[in-house]
């Protein structure tokens, strides 16, 4: 994981998502899932995250999704709030399902240097620079979101590392 800055709310979001979403919530208090009004703004969120997954920090070419950091199950009132959105690879977003926000490190909270990739194994580990108060959550996130050494992640890291060694990227 790496630090991401908050993404400014795009023009039109309040009119197209937040206000209609509040109306939808009021009219559908027992809905099992929120109506996905945020879809047209996924691109703006992806750009704000530089098309990197907020959790894996890996490039997400086309399967990126809007992650509700505080889930629908935890607080429905945040379903249409821009400040609650993070960009994530869809499979990682699914891995985060049913977790409470307090269990997960927020990509906006993470500081540079809290994690490092060990070479040549390409495993992600927590460093000594992470504050003690965040250490247990960090270990939990690495395991629950499959960030430490899952083959789906290692495969991607391996290719990026190969490209770096070949001088194809800096």
C-alpha cells in the first residue's frame, strides 16, 4: 500500500449522485444494495488514483471499481458521498466485503514507507516505520486482501519488476 491524496469531488457529482442518492435512500430504506449512481464518475476517481488500486497500488487497466471505504452494510448514509470512495481492483474490493472501516487501513491514511516489497520474492511486508496503532490493521489487511504474496499480485509485480530491470520503465 502507498499513500494517496484525497481526490477532489468532480463537478456535477452533487447534482448527479449525492442529491439523487439521498432521495433514493429515503425512498428505499430496506434496499439490499445501493443504486449505482456513481458509475459515470468512476473514471474521475480512477484518474485521481492514477489508475492504481488504492489497496494494492498496482495499475488497474479496466477492472477498477468504486470501493465504498465505509461499506453499505456499515453506514448506508455514506453510499453517495464522494469522500467515502476509493478506487480499487474489483477482486480486492470483493475481498474487502463485509469488513468494518476500522479494520482496514485507508489509502488516504497510509504513509509512504509503511510497506515495502522484498526482493526477489516480491512479497509485501510491513516496515518498522508504521505506527504501533496501525500495525495490527496493516497485518490484517495484508492477509485479508491478499496483498502480501497472493499469486495474482505477485504475477503483476513480477512483470513490473521485469520491465524495470529491462529499462522499460523507471
